[in-house]
């Protein structure tokens, strides 16, 4: 199986996540994408983050009816801070050696790789699908990423034809996938809710109804 891993805060999940997952699934011919909500999102004020249980439930609701999308509670169940390396080790237990995994990540987040816990081990553990949105799809952006990777793995090189970074002594790859720019973020959705403006068509209707029911993000009535 070819499996995509899509981690995130999903606070809440929205159509930006779902559309990019779909485009990566098609581009890499993935059989399955696992959406993995984080337990404790770093760098985010506590009162802005819905509980892990609610975020997990919203992902479950959003993925209902899509056979190739799976909600994976691995990080929420483990609790505590999220280290990608720990998650990958845990996923290795629920996948077979023949499975090929791609960690899906936005180019801006991937540029921060050197600040992650054990970046070299992470690079050696999994292939990456790096999404390029709108003005990120440029040679300069790829060059900036290559620079970050070379500091960690000096032997890596960019294959222009395949649009992927290869490593000298490792079969893993970093694939670049241009995707449609969908101007939706969880931040914007939370702002709309606080301002009592409509969030319709930014996320699945069932997730919107869950937010209303649970009164998440200081909900006090959404315009329709
Ligand atoms: P926030 O606004 O709270 O920071 P977010 O909307 O960026 O949240 P995350 O849960 O932090 O959502 O993102 C998880 C993953 O989804 C990241 O890799 C991020 O790059 C990607 N992502 C988020 N929004 C979009 C979007 N509109 N289009 C494509 N990818 C997205």
C-alpha cells in the first residue's frame, strides 16, 4: 500500500486540508491517507484550541464516507507533545514493510525542519510529499528547501525531471507537489466564529454543526 500521513492541529479541519489531501492522493497514487490530529499543539494559546477529543471527532466527522481517508488517533491517545519521529515509529508498528509512506507537509512548515526533534532521523524514516501552494511553486522556494536538507543530509540532490530530492545512501525521497491555493485556514474560521460571521463552505457542514452544538471557539451564534 502507498500511504500518506497528514498531521495537523485540525483546529478545526477544513476544506484546505481536504482539497490538498485529495490532490496529493491523486498525484502520488496513494491508497490511503491517514489524518493524525496532534495531542498538544505547540505555540498556540490554550483558549484557542479545542480539546483533542473534539478535534479528533471533527476529523472523524469530516472523513465519514471516504474510504481512502482514515482518522488515526495515535497522537491523541499517546498524549503530551507531538514528536514526528515517535509517531513514525508507532506507525511502523501498524504498517507492513512493503508499505510506502509519505509524510504530507506544506512547504512553509517543511522549511522549519532543522528545528524539529532529531531531523536527520526523521528524514531517514520516511519519504515526504511537500505541497507547494500558489507562489511557493518556484525554483527559489525549492532551492531554499534543498539548502535546509543539505545542512542535514549533505549528499542530497534535486532531480529536476521527477521534481524530487534524493539522498546518497537512502531510498527515501522528498517529492514536491504543486497544489491549488485554497485560501482557508483554521485561524480564519475561528476568527469568523468569534465575529459571529458565516463559516459555511469553509468546512464540511457536519463539522460546522458539531462546532455549533459543542459551542467551540467561543461560539455565540453564527450568521447564516
Ligand atoms: P492554523 O490556522 O490554526 O494555524 P491550519 O489551517 O494551518 O491551522 P493545521 O492543522 O495547522 O491547519 O495544518 C495541518 C497541515 O495542513 C499543515 O501541513 C498545513 O500546511 C496544511 N494546510 C493548512 N491549511 C491548508 C490549506 N488551505 N491548503 C493546503 N494545505 C493546508
